[in-house]
C-alpha cells in the first residue's frame, strides 16, 4: 500500500518533476534536500548517503555546490528498489550503530536528535516517527509506545486498545533490519517491519503532533507546505517581527491571469501574496520576470510595491499592500480638475518608468521575448484580440489567417518610428494603484524594451 501510494504521488507531481527532482522542490526558498541536511547537521549527524534515481545528476550537481560540514555521498539506483530495497542497497554504508532514514518528500519540524535518543533508550529493531493524519493513518500503536501492525488504508482487524497513526517517513533502524530485506530486488520496508513483528520483536513508536509534519507527495500538499513555511518569513522581512494574533486570509479578485492573490492581515499589518503556481519550466517564467523587474524598477526609483520575499519554484511572491484603490476607481469619483491632475501625474510617472526603467535594464529578465517585436505583436496582441474579443466575447468565428496581412501591417507601422524605452505592456488604469496620494505601477512582469 505504501509503495503504491508513493508511485501515485510521483505521477501526480508531473509536470513539475519533469525538470526538478522532488527532493529539490523548494520550501521557503531552500531546496527540501538542503533543509533536511541542515536538520541532520543540527542533530549531530556525521555522514549521510542519498539514494537517487530520477534526474540524479541534478541532485549531484546541487550537492557539489554546497559546503556541508558532514560527509555527503549519493547512491544511484538504475531501477527503483522500493523503500526497503533502497535501504539494503546502501548496506555497505552502515556501521554497527543505529541508522536514521528520512524520506525526501516530507517537511518536518521534528527534533531528529531527540528521535535518535529515544530510539537508543530502548534499542528496538526500529523506531518509527508517527503522527495522527486521518488521510494516511495505517500503523497500529498500543499504549502510544509500541507498534503492533500495519494495515492498508481501507483498514483491518484492529484491537480496540490500539490507535491508528501515520508513518511520517522518519525512522531509526538497527543493523539487524538489513537481515529482513532481500538484496538486489524491489522490496517494501513495511514488509520488513511485518516480518520483524512476526518474529516476536517489538517496534517503537515516536509520536509527534500533526502540525509538525507535512507530506508533499501531491502538488496540493506541496503548495500548502510551501505557503505555510513562507508567509512567516515574509512578515518577518516586512515588519521585522512575526505577526501577533491570528492571521486573516482574504482572497482577492484576480487580474485575468491564472495567478491567485491573497491579502494577509494581522493586527494593523498586512501584505499581499501572489501565487503564480508551481514552476513548470526551466526557462524564464512569469514569476522570474515579476521578481527581477520589480526589484530593478524599485532600484531605479520607479514607484512599485516592495517585494518582501519570494520563492520562484513554489511560485510565491509576498508584496507590499497598496490597498484597493486604482486609477479607474479614483477618476470615477472625482471632479474634472482632480481627474486632470491625476492623469497628468500618471503620464509623468509613465515617462519616468520608460526612461529610468530602460537604464541598466537586462533583457535576460524577460519572458516570452526580450523586446517588443513583430512576433510578440502578432501573437500576444493581435491573436489575443481575435481569440479573446472577437471570437470569445463577441461570438464570431474568425480565423487569424484571414487577418494576418492586416495584423502584420499594423505591427510594421507600430515599430516604424521607435522611441526606445521600457514598456510596461499592460499600462491601463487598473494597474496604477493609489495609496497615500502616491501612484504605484503593478503587473509589470510583461515589461521589456520597445
């Protein structure tokens, strides 16, 4: 059951794992593997070996660039050997001391040194770290101390005195466990544990609160873990302290893209979280441009929201909260003189954006195309107009090919007499926010030279 579930999780994590092994998924800006190694260092670990298979060269490249103060090695599996077979595959790495094994697709705030000490107080064949998660509970435990059996998720004949808990993927094993695992074959560690129990041996349970463990076997659970770890860091960066009291989450209206927006409020402090979704490509993505251009424009003195924290793999960016008033709303409620003043101010800011945004601009920051060129006009402007407005909104059935000559003529004329500068590419009134009588540009991730 455990191995079947693990295989299903791998399938559900595509396409994200097509370019990044799950152990390098980032949590609060750090690859998960780096987080786990850091926890092992803190616990006093002297050496570790990492079982690799999918995209193993990326793990090896990452490790080669680090400077850990413990010995780190890898062992490549050409064929998957399962949770037990992988342990047997590194038998030559073991000595005569208890050995800690950690799955690389979990986020856990657990004192690993305490787990190891708890095991060494009793020296059972294995100590498994467990928690109560109804979605995965399958390990029977008596008196909150001893493991009595393993069941599939459909349940089984459980003793009334036993509790069902979830195996977190963290365990401490005695060398004798290796004797229960056949060599050079796919094998489940759960089957080895069942054999140990059948021989009359006892397995120890180390129970931890559920909020200290998070499985990231699915995109949804990974996203939850990434958000849970990132937002406290964002508050710390923004306000030099963690929020006091409960944090209120408010989902905001989107901007027409697939991004999701939330306002996080605690006491009188608030910030905005933009969720671009988990990274699907190694190429420059929208979130990369959002972060790079946002920081560039801020350095150039252009009024944009501050970026407090970001993680470009999980797709999360935490921003300064500029409130809810944009230029469109402002001009609809003001008199003519005030409206004129607002638009003059907006035009001044657009000129500043164009001039100062172009200075020290790096074309490598852009996604889609580095410049405003004919291909971009045809695909992202003209084709979008035809598909989104003519066909989708007005209900026509037009073909792009029928207008291609006209579109190409428009693109040529648009590029004929250029005054080069930084182009926002979505300069409309709802992308100009007003806070404390000051204007700010948002949604600048599509910017480029043009």
